[in-house]
C-alpha cells in the first residue's frame, strides 16, 4: 500500500486495523499479510495498482531538506522533481547545509536495505575543515573515534589540499549516523566548514551540477541490488 502511494506505512497499518482493506474481496486485519501481484487489493472500496518503480541520482544543493515535506516551508528534495508523478522520497538524508549525492526512489524495500547499517555501503565525502589536522589526529579517524558514546568504524582518509587556515579532506565511511562526518572532525578539534558527499557505493556525481538529477540505468539498479546481496 505504501509503495502504491496510498499512504505512509504507518497510515497503511491503521487502515488495515480499521478493516478498510480487502484482498480478493475479503477484509484483512492482520499486519504483514503477504500478497502477490496477482491479488486484488482494495482500500476503502477502491482498487489500487502498484506504482512503477523509479530510481534517481540527485545532486542535492546546500539549503535543501532531505525530505518530502517541511513544516517550516523550506525547499525539500522532491521540489526538484515536479514532473515525477510517483510518490518518491530520498534514501537516507544529507544535512540541510550539506550538498552532494542522494538517491531518490519509490522502492521502499531497496531504500530500507540501503539504509541498514549491516549492508555497509561506502559513502565518500569531501570535507573542508578548520585548521590542519595532525597525522596523529587523522589516525584516530582511520582507527575509529568515540562519538555519542560509541566508537566509529575505521575510515579511509585522503588529503586533497592544505591552506593557511583550513584544509580539504576526502573521507570514506560505511556507517550513517546523524552528522557523523561533522562529529568525527569536531572530535579531533577541526570542525567542518563545508561538506559534500561525492560517492555513494559505486555511484558519483559525474555529469551533474547542483540541483540536477538523472535516472539510474538498469545496470546501475542491478549493481545496487548485488551490492546489498554481498
């Protein structure tokens, strides 16, 4: 029901418990009832059809919320997809002031798998930080550092540029904690001034400028599924 765009998962559960959903003419009230593409599903008397799955790679600008709606009327990701009729949403999130690669889809199963920490999908960021971290500080990030009471998994870090008052670093992690990259650099005393996510798994921003998107190819979608299977 959620994937067909009827309602959110939580709202769909309420409809089921209220007896407003029928499968092949019979009312169901049990959550998690298995159905197939051959089953006829009605919600409040209306037959629903499964949405065509869409997958996009989006270059999120800074100053955009990684969401479908925002109570404060700020610009959100789906504002950049006015011609898309499916109920799409971002996989995971990027902070309001962080730019970079974001996957957008209406495939709830794939989205949940991609966000689950056990699949360890690598994410690469370009971070402009205040000051110049020492070799010892960088080694802390590479080995794992305590943030929010838990140690991070080992990270890969590469120097990009050194300036007088700041430096530029490429950091690759496979976790997805809130504000993780910012907290990691803050923990070694070098707060992030600017952040961009450059890669998500094997996908990058090649050919896109900020605010643009493209559809994923069939081969890319298959590679994402294989990445999760591994």
